[in-house]
C-alpha cells in the first residue's frame, strides 16, 4: 500500500534533547561527589528512573524527581536542602533551554508535507512537549500532534486506528530503534531510523534487533527525502 502518513519523532529527531540530560547528569555527579563515585551515582540514578517510569512517565519532571530521590539514597539521607534546591534548579534550567532544530528540519518537513499527511508522534511530558513545539515554530507543518505516554506496539496501534489507515500506510521517522522503529515494524508499518549522536541507555535496542532488515537506516534526517 502507498504511504499516506509520515510521522516524525521530536526529541533528537527534530531538535536537540538528550544532550541536555547528559549535561544535567554531569552536574548531578559533581553534586554527589562527596557521597559516591560517578559510576555509583549514575547506576543509582538510572535504577530509580526505571523504577519510576510507570509513575512519572518520560520527561524532565520525572528526571528531576529521580535525581532528588537518588540524592537521598546516595547520601544515606544526608543530602542537604541546598543540594535539593540545586537539583531542582538543574531541572528548571532544562525546561527553559532553547529549542535547537536539527539538520534543516523546516525545509524537510515542508517538502514531505507536499506529498503526505505529516504528523508528530512523540512521547514525554505533555506540557513540556507542547512548550518545545511552540518554541520550535514547526507546529504549522503537522496535520496531527500525538504526545504518547509510551511508544509500544499497543500505543502505535491506537494511533494508527485514530488516523483511520492501515499499518502499511504509516511511516515512522525517528532516532530510537526501541521506541520509534521496532514497534512500528512489528505492526507491519514502515520506518526510517535516523541515529542521533547520543542514545539514552533505556532507548538502546538489543544487538540482535538492530539489523533485522525491516527498516531503512539513514545517516541524517535530510536523507529521508531520498526514500519517499
């Protein structure tokens, strides 16, 4: 079936995101240096993030809460009010970061929009994603905007049903194999993988999943145009 809808992921596909998390993690490690090593701090922080995903979901606010909880565990309850305040400041600074677009995004969306229905399919905190979309100036290119709590097969099924198309008519473009590519392929949809320079550990797919031949991989977002 011909493609009817082209969906784009947002974070690290259209604009910079993971870099800001890495910067904040670096500051958090420094803040916890009197209590634990970098390795132990990062291990505990990641464990808490994973434990809390089902409660807080994805996004900066959940990350802030995870850092605060991790600080308590790492310090054995000795973390100070000043250190908690610093953690909150790190999160607020992330929320106020500018939106830095990637790889001639606006020109790419404009060209894809001429031939297909274009939507945004991203996950994370609704308010934060709405803020970034507004700052980006890209909203006008999307027929539909879907901020998903997660990106699993069932979530894409729901989206495709809402779009009133068949999976074969849906193409997903994104930087995460685990969230953007493999679930869509499993459904019978099409996908283009655009790797980003940094991938969060939670978003890394197992080696045997990375080369299943059922999706296209390109070096940069502009190369997507060559496959449409």
